[in-house]
C-alpha cells in the first residue's frame, strides 16, 4: 500500500484504509474495520483490485498453461502463487515441472 501511495501524483493528503491503522503509512489515514461494507470509496477500490487480480490471473494462465488458474482466480491463495513461482522457475531453468 505504501508503494502505491508513493507513486500517486499529486501525493494524497489523506487515505482510507480497509482494516486497522497502519503504523508505517506515510500519510495521515482513517482506518475502517470492514471498510468495504461501510465506505463506498473502499468498496469501489476493492472491486477494482479484484477485477485487476482476476485479469492478471487469466493472463498468467495464458503465459503458463496447466496451472488451473481460471478456476481459482476468485481465491488467489498462497498455493496458487507457489505454483506460479515453480512454473516460472522451471521455465527459466528448463527443468521439468511438477504441479
């Protein structure tokens, strides 16, 4: 989140955070627990983030076949990222891939 905030031009004067306060946040912020249910701005950002993630997962599936990403795109869990890392490592080294 800090990286995303640092890239905004002009720099934000204040941020809304879905969840608890973030001690390392470089700008003043308001933390809202269950923010996507209580703030239209946070809910909209959540939808954009999920749509972007789903598009990335589909693109990853096009690049790395047989990873079964489209069926699990709505729940991008740690196991999916491990499979992607193994796929990328196998492709870069020429090693056999075991999913």
